[in-house]
C-alpha cells in the first residue's frame, strides 16, 4: 500500500463538473494551466485544463491504473505524458478554473465524443468495470496510446511520417479483438511436396472479419462502416508496411474550399492514395474505429457510434484567388 497523502494534477481535456471518487482517489477539476514552448522552429503558448487527484491511501498500482483508465475513456493525448513528465514546455498554473468540464455522472457521450447516446453510465461505473481489465487488454490500451509523432526537433517532418505505422498498430489491436480465424476440421495432403495435415480456412479473410464485426456490433450498417475502413487499412497499409516496409509517399493535398471541408468514408477510401488530406482522414478513421471496438471489448458498453467524417476548416485562399484579389488594386494604382 502507498500511504502518501497527496494531491496530484494531470493535464486533461475534460475535467469533472463535480468531484467523483473512484477507489481511493477523489477526482476534481483542477485549475487552468499555460504551456509555453520554444524551439528552433517555433514558439507559442497553449491553455489546457487539469484534473486534480486527492488520496490518503492507495492500493499497489492504483494510481497507474487510474491514469490508464482516464486516458482511455477520455481519449486524451495529455494524461499519459503529464503522468510521465514528458510534456514539452514550461507549465504555469493560472489559478483560474479549468474550462471544458463534463458531467461525470452521465459520461458516455464524453467517452464516445458524441451527443446522441441515451444510455447512462457514470465515470465511476466505467471505472468499476475497468479494474477487472486483463493483461492482454492493458497491452491493447497502451498500444492505442503510443505517441509516434516526431518531436519538435524534426525540422523536416516529412522525413518521419508515422501515419502508416500508426494504422498498423491500430489494425493489430482490431485483430486482437476479433481473434484468430479457426481452421476447417478437414486437413489435406500434398502430392507434390508430400506434406500432410495441411490446414485451410473455411471462408476468406474478408468474409470472416465481417462476420466477427457483425457478431460484436449486432448492426449491419455499423459493420459495413467499420469494415470499409478496416479492410482498406488491412489490404493497403498493414500488409505492405509490415511485410514490404512500405513508407508513405509524398501526396499533394486536395484544394480546400473556404469553411468546413468534409471527408466522408467513401471519399477517404477512394482518394487516400493520391490525396494527403484523405490519408490523414483514413488514419483518423482507423484510430476511431479501433477505439470504439476497444471501449466495448474492455468495458462491455455495446455502443457503436457512426464514424465521424474527418473535417478540415479552411479560412485561407488559393494562390489563384489571391492573384484575382490583388490584380484589380494593381491596375487602379497604375
């Protein structure tokens, strides 16, 4: 047992509106912080929320388990680096209350980043299920949160494109959730190489993956959505990267319209080979599908939202639009 009376602060996206207790830990909203970064390439400041933990006695590994749980159910890229002390920059507390607080008594919409879930489960309810996580599930959760992005020291990020390997890891998690396809009970002998007891699968891989997804989701429409993303990644990213050391080639970015630009699933799977925005969207879609399936695998929530379209907001203008804008003024000045 750890008998250290303590208060710890962790950076997070969404602290609670009201304090909650999970195990021996009281979880509350902390104050707002400012992270100041400076490098050879850029500098700046960002404001983040924090969550405050209070405890008197902790069971062995209880804090570690909470950190993993919170990062998982929030979908938060800040909690683990905050715990490990690897956030780059200087952190200063403002003394102001954290923003973006959420209702931890009705937590599922926060966990799934949506607004349409009517089923109610609290943060504490999910934590009570999480404490029974097994070693294999812990491994999947940790892999889900691996940060493969190049650090600020990379002045040329195109030399360290992590997108393919991020999808390979996500696909490995999906494979672990789906399980291994069983062989047919019938075996065969080869008359040429004289090997005996050769095994085969009763259905092809694509059909088997779809059957397993349908078993898990119980919904044809959601199965079709998830299948499009998973199969695209399996055939075009996972196999070629893992077996042929494929690497993301340079792709031009499609021209964006002013305002919101939406990349739905069909646009993504049809254009990721030639459009950098679509490749990023495929990476995001795969990560989202993986997280949805893993949340159900670990917490047994039986919630399977639609995949959110990847959105890019553009407030700029193309070079041609800029030329059209400045040409009239040049004519009037001459």
